[in-house]
C-alpha cells in the first residue's frame, strides 16, 4: 500500500476542450494561385480544479492568409486533468508549465492537422515545442515585470 506522503503525478484524462475551423472567404479565396502565409500562436494555461487536481490547456491558433484575406482560421484547445500531490510547492509550477504541456501537446498537434485536412487543406503540422524554454522565458518575463518600478 502506498504511503499517504508518496509523491503523486497521474494523468486523469486528456481531451479536446474546444476546436473551430473558419473559412470566411471560401469559395472565392480557394481560386487564388498565390501561396498563403501561415501564422501560428500557442498558449499554455494551468488552473486548479480541486485539491491536488489541475487542468492544463494548450491552445493553438493557426491562421492562413492571402494578402489580407483569411483562407482559414483554426483554433483548438487540448486539455489534460492531472493529479499532483505531496510535492514541494516549488516543483508544482515546472510540472504544470513543462511536463503537463509536453503530455497534452501531441494530441493538440494531431487534432489541428486533422481539422485542417478535414477542411479540405493540406494538414498543418505544428512543430515540436521546447516547453522548458517557454516556461523559463515566461518566468523571466514575470520576474522582470515584478522588478519594474511603477510609473504614474
């Protein structure tokens, strides 16, 4: 039997929380011969759900445009519910900001590629992400913001 104080890190569930595909300028834009530009944005969020239970979401926004007209816009949020208990407080942040997104992200990549392809386009394969680097950058930005003097 496990000791009550043993560290716990378990995946409870991984699920597609939200997904949308918009093609506001179809069908006319599909006749364009020009190659579209692709813009991709990613975001990570973590929130407590209950004692020792956290939801971690990774969101991707993929927009392709020809000139200023949108070809398609995909927004998808992949989520995971994780049980994290009996760990020092300083370890919780890195687990929520690095380990959990690394688990959730491959599902998001697959869902985005599938959604784009089902919309009639070649799949967009999101590149691998270094979540540790992303987390460290967010921490540095937060520390820099906290150290700035307030201006009036």
